[in-house]
C-alpha cells in the first residue's frame, strides 16, 4: 500500500465548485494546488482553510484561456513540487475553471464563441496535455461538464456544446491514458448556487424556482453537493471508475 501523500491540482479553486472540491479533496488527505484567475484574496483564504486541515496547499494565478502561459505554469508548479516533495509530479488534475455565457444564437459574437472554446475546451485540452509528463500513473483527471451537455436551454448553445465536447474528450482521454492507469471522468453538475453567470441560479428567484421545479430533489444545487463527488474520484475507492460522465444534478430535467 502506497503511503506517499497524493497531490491534486484544481483550476479555478478560489470560488464555487473548485473551492469546495479543493477543500473536500484535502479532507480526503491529499495536498492541493489551486489556481485562480484574478481573485488572489479568495484563493489565499482557500489555501489557509486547507492548511488548517493539516494539508499542504498553495495558490497560483492562471488564465486557462492563455495556452501560451501553460509551459511556464507547469514549470512553476514542478519547481515548487520538486523542492517540497522531491518529484515534479501531481496525481490528480481537476479541470474546473470556467465562465458562463447566456446568449441566444442570433446574438453570439465570434469573440464570445472563441472565449468559450478557449476556456472550456482548448484550455482544458492543452493544460492536460502539458501536465501528462508530470502526472503519476494510477492518478486521475476530472473534467467539469454540465447538465447543459445533456439537455438544451435557450441561450446556452455555445456553453452547452463546449461541455458536450468535454464529455467526449474525457472518454478519449480515458482511452489513451488507460494504459497508464490514469482514470478520466467528467463530473456534470446541474444548476448550482455559485457566482457562476453572475450568480443567476443563486440570486434570481425565478431562475432558482425554475431549477427547483425541474429537479427531482426539489431544489437548486449547492457547492457542497459537488465537491465531495470530485474528491471521491481522487480516492483509491474510485480506482475502477473511468470514462464516465457522472451527473450530479439532484435529478434535473430527466
Ligand atoms: N455553477 C453551476 O451552475 C455550474 C453547473 C454546471 C457546471 N459548472 C461548471 O463548474 C465549473 C466551476 O463553476 P463555478 O460555478 O464554481 O463558477 P464560479 O463560482 O464562477 O468560479 C469560477 C472559478 O473559475 C476561475 N476562472 C474563471 N475564468 C477563468 C479563466 N479564464 N482562467 C482561470 N480560471 C478562471 C475563477 O477564478 P477567480 O476567482 O480568480 O475569478 C473561479 O475560481 C465551471 O467549469 C462551470 O462551467 C457550473
């Protein structure tokens, strides 16, 4: 039985689902690296919360849209890990960072579409590619998908399509990384009360009621409903789960 402390890297760990996942992963006994885009203060609070659990944590700035910055980022993380653990490698990569776009098809601009492709697909693809040489075998990758990859809601054509691409990409990653025993799964939340999309599910009473009325368990999701599932996938108990899309939506629109 391996006793080495495993390391997970969670993108977008400063707020919402990434924050909750990072803390739940730490509760499972892993050390955690989080990234943030601009919210250093919130990221530092998450680091402190994780350290209070007795785990190691550090936060780095990363724009997952900026593929050209990834080599330098992977080097920074590797240098830090080598100094502190003797190895440059991580065990789990959680591709969580993301932003919303609610826009009817006639109004979507090329810039908005490019943004969604860059954040939700290209960034996930290349960040994973860059970390592959620095991931331990037997580890895992968790890509955040969405209920919107399965059902359609007006205004989410671009975002939902990117998340559908993530579902399929996760299967391809699972296929190609299987020989290294790296498990790859997509976790697909339903509508969750976070800052996402201007906090729409949390703050807009009508949006929240619509979600609740169309969810078997009768309410919108909370970050706490999601992080534990991501954390479970970073444990030995989940070692036989790969190539799956795991929807965590309380039964939304089925
Ligand atoms: N909330 C939902 O209803 C829902 C449902 C299904 C799927 N999801 C997916 O779950 C993931 C997390 O969503 P959330 O609800 O936790 O969102 P959130 O509360 O808005 O948090 C977004 C996180 O991503 C980071 N981020 C945003 N843009 C980034 C970029 N370009 N580069 C790097 N980091 C970036 C933010 O960093 P800063 O704090 O520095 O800004 C923050 O940590 C996303 O992939 C989202 O698509 C969310």
